[in-house]
């Protein structure tokens, strides 16, 4: 028994050496620029050692029965551990485009006022300002539009017969009055200058009256000409400009009224409420009312040692994310690399998109990650005795739907009692191990093995 245990210990030590792990001291990259995460690296190393020891023990026990069932375990030749936080790619502190008094917050189906923790959709009303001032501005500008339009219509209307006749009668009356004043002017001129029986002031009064009548006559004639000929192109252009100006002011007032009800720019979670009904909300400088964070798509921000800056590749480097909030794990690829090294920690930042779906993660959640540097494709470990060589090709027998299924695999490194499989087999699969003559493609998996699944 002691000899057997010593043999298994030797096999584990040999396997660790092939992986580049010291049997006594774990590999810590904290001193050579490979990050400040030495503790995480030691944890990862211990996990690898535990996996190797388990598989070695399984391999040692396989001889006790003719056939045994072994679960395939993952293997990573050069993995690093990282930690980070889940973030929302979109977040905003929402205010109002216009100024006014905060009238009310939106309410949900149960009548509860919007507050931190409320979930909203894009376009949902978040809060409203008092609308009285905005309604009044709309009414004033609507009246201005009507006035400007009426002036333009009046200019463009055809001349009315009664108006022309009134202007002609007015001109006729002015001509009669002007003729009378001209005769009085001649009479008073003679009395003042020749007979010298009237003062000069009287002549000046008559001349002033005559000048006023002539001015009125010219104005009446202009109105008559305008009625007959119509307004000039310039007058019409000015009237139209007044209409457009009034319409633009009305549109601005209507937009202000519309924007007095503030809507969510995107769907998400309200994380904070800063104001209450009755507070004055200014647009300059902007007043923050609520904080909104998108929760439909999340991302994880991780920090890696700077030595791996050129080793990771967007879309290729495989990252496995784990969290206490998730029942399982998320396997995905790197989404973005921020090529900026923090001089204080010696790390750079990478971001990973969390796939859509109910993962259980929330913004701010803590996550751990395994970053697979060397092999973007998953590698697994299997007992060497489970591999059957035939015709220059290596095979394993996978237990699938109660049958043995022969599957070709690509072998990598050979350990003492284990082998690295580079392709053809996935982690979590269960393989049948035993004498080659007992392994046949399509044969039934023994019932005693099926009960162990």
C-alpha cells in the first residue's frame, strides 16, 4: 500500500514538473513584472495540482475493475487568474433640457413613485415639470402666428372695390379742400403784403394747413396706387418672414412643453434619485435628477499583469468568468483591450462582454476570471490508459446515450499517467477506460457504470 501511494506521489510530482510547476513552491509572477496577482496565481496552481492528483488516483483505481468511467477535466498550460467588477456599458445622470419646478415622478402599475431600484424601458416617462408656463408660451406664440399670417393674407388679397372707391372719394375731398386753401392763401398774401391789413401770422397759418392737406393727399394717393397695383415683392417677403419667425417660436414653445416630461434615453435600472417634487430643476447648469444604468447587456472589467499585454488578443483569448451569483460559469472571448498600464499596480485593463440572458450578475458584482493565454482552444486531461492507438491514430471511447462512441483525439504532452488532449474532446465528457478488447464502438455501456453517472 505504501509502495502504491509513493508511486502515485511520484506520478503527481512528475506531472507538475511537465506543467512547469514546482512541487514545493508555486509560480508567483509578482516579482518579474507578470502582475501583482501572485496570490491568485498560487490559487490557480493549487487547483491544477488538485485536478492532477484526482485524475492520478482515478487512473490507479481503474485496475480494480475491467471497465471504469472517467470524467474529462480541463487543462490550461499557461492560465492566469484575474478579478474585476461587472459594469454597465451605458449609464447617465438624467436632468431636464428646460428649466422648471419638478411636479411629479412617474409611477408603476402599483402606484409606487419612481425611485432607486425601479426598472424602466427606453422612452418611459421618468418625471415631469410643472407645465403651466409652457402652455402659456404655446398660446402666446399661436396668437403671434395668426397675426403674422393675417397680415400676409391681407397683402396678398385682391383689391376690394369699396376700398378703392373710398380712397378716391377721400382724394376728391382733399383736392377740394386744397383748392379752397390755395385761394385763401392768395387772398391773405395780398392782404398782408399789399394792403398790409392782416398780420403775417395769419398767412403762415393758412400755408401750414395747406401743407398738411397736400401731405394727406399724397398718402391717400399712395394707398390708392397700392390698392390698384398690389404690394411690392419686398413687402410680401417681409410679411412671409414674420410668419416663419412666429412659426419657429411656436415650434420651440411646443418642444419645451413636450420636453417638460423627461423620458428615459435607454432602458435600465434607476440606481439613485437626487431630487424630490417641488425642487427647481435648472437646465444651465444642469440639475441631476436621477441616475440610470443599462442592465440589458453587461461587461466585466478585468485587470491583468502588464507582461501579458501583447499576449492577449481581442476575439481570440478565451476567458472563463465565475461568480458566486452564477450557478455555472461563462466562457467567452476578449472584447476590448485598453493599452494603458497603470504605473501603480503594473496592470492593464481588458473588458469582456457578458452574453445576453439571465446570468444572475448585476452591475458592480465581483467576478473572478481564468484567462487562457496560450491556447484559445480548450485542452483537457485524460488518463493515458484511456487512449487506444490504432493505425497511427489515437482514440478514446466516450459514453454517450448509453453507448460507447469511438472518437479520434489529438494528443499533446504526455505526463506519467496522464495525457493532454489538444482536440476532439470536451471538458465534462465521460470516457470509458479498460482493456482494449472490452472497448468497442457502438457497444452498450455496462449498467453498473451507467448508475454512476
